[in-house]
C-alpha cells in the first residue's frame, strides 16, 4: 500500500525529545521559544506564536484581530471545517464565498460580490488549499477598498509562496497546523504568524489565559499552549521542511508529467509566480468517474482521499444554522470531482511510476 500521507520522524526528533525529558520541563519552556524562532525564520515572518493546534491558531488570530460576537467573516466552504468553526467560536457569522474552479481557492470576485451586499464584514479568512496560495494581490486590493482584517489559513501551506512572499505573512495574521499529516508536524500543534507586534502580543496572551504577568490577567484568555515535547519535534522538523517541500514539488511535477495525457484527469493548476507546496496533490476526475477511480486505486494498493467530499454549508451543523444548498455551485461541483493522490516526500521514484501506471490502467 502506498499511503496518502506519512509523517517523517527520525533520530533527531528522538534526540530532542530525550533532551526535553532529561530537562524535566515537559510543558511550555525554552524548546517552545526555540521552535517559535525557527518557524518564524523559515517562514520569513517577524513574529510567531506557537499553540496547541491549527484550530486554536485560527481562533487566536480572529480574537487577536478583534473579531467579536455578531461580526461577519467571509471564508470558503471548500476547506476543513476548522476554518469556519473558528469563526463560530468567536460568536461571529461565517459567510461563504465561492471558489475558483481551477485553483480551488476562494474567488476574489465572489468575495467582492458579498462585500458589496453585506454591511460590516469584519474579516476574510482565505485558505491556501492543498498548499496553493490564494490570489493575494486581488484580496489585498479588496482589503484596501473595503477595509477588513485578512487572515490566512495556511494550515496546508507551510513555506508556500505568492510572488516571493511566504504565505502567512501577507495578510494581518497567518495560521498554521502541525497535525500529523501536514507538511511538517508536532503530532498536534499550531502557529500564528504576523508582522504586527500588537497582534503578536495579543495572540501570546490569548493562548495563555490572558496573562500579562505572573498571575496577572486583564482579559479572558485560554490554555492553547504547546508543550516542549511537541516543540522538540517541531525544531527537528524545521531543520528539514525546506528539503521536504522541494521533494513534494518534484514529486508533483513527475505526477503531472505522467498524467498529462489521461483524458479524464485534470492535474493541479499553478498560476504564474505562485509556489504550490502540495500538502495534497489533488486532481479533478471528470466524466463522473471519481468514486469508481478511488475504489480502483484503493483496490490496487494506492492510498487516496477526497478533500473535501462535502462543502461546509451542506454539513448538518451548518444546515441547522440556516445555510442553504446551492450557495456556492463551483465548490459544490468540485466536492464531487476532486481526488487527492500520494505526493509526500517519502515516495520513491518507483512509487510514483506505480501511481501513474495504475491510473493509466483504469478502465472506464
Ligand atoms: C488541518 C487544518 C486546520 C486545523 O488544524 P488542526 O491542527 O487539525 O486543528 C484548519 N484549516 C485547514 C485548512 C486545515 O487543513
């Protein structure tokens, strides 16, 4: 079986975890600080606050950017549910904009349509889905015109670049996940990146019970802290993430080359000047063949998955909140056709050939 995802954990991770255990300080401490510095450095951000996971990173960023109960926040319905749930946690209201059919990222034209209609949109969360940056140029233009907070959900996009700018540093804040299947991991973990010192200071307080000094608290905060044990893994992962990213890009290139003549498959599209880091290598399977192809691949030992089989406004949770079907037809169509294939750095050249050959052997 060629797995869809495979975390890479080795000697260095073990060595650093042992150091943490020997130090006796297994909760938050200097390994967390070191991981923060290293993650800020590889991401070219001024500040980084690491926290317990990507979901709490999003929650923290929204709160640090002043999102309050009743505020409206635009986002995409074609993402992991944590993106929009983080809006609900703040008591704010998610408004779903449709996606671009080629990039699967939020469509700035759809965002503007909403901005023209809805008053008091406080923020937009754009998601760099699968590791492909959103159209940040257009989103920044809208930000200037309509004045909103721009938060990047970069949970799938460590080190991705939009025209030489690393994602997570382009909007007001960028949120990352270090869950086991992400491009780099700490088991569970997350980070908020920002170049704004106020957002940095507030985020740091929010994840630590609103603490300003030892047992001095002037706001409601949470316990969203990361542990030294997790940070130890993160430090080791930071040392390799640049290499792994290159391997993902090289694997994706081989897959796209090998699959370019397969009539029923549309390989990932990367706009000029964007660096896609392929958290997922997701193709569009045409002619209604997606589910049949997925079963065939699994039967033939190739891990694959659907990201995502249902748009968020059609999830029971959101339906019960009053969201209607057919709100975002482009996203709804994508949910029926996308299929993610293995692209992770542990794949061998033979694995990649097997994936290509197996797909080419599929009988409609
Ligand atoms: C993984 C992910 C999250 C949530 O991250 P966790 O660490 O699992 O909480 C949020 N948004 C997107 C797009 C993700 O892929």
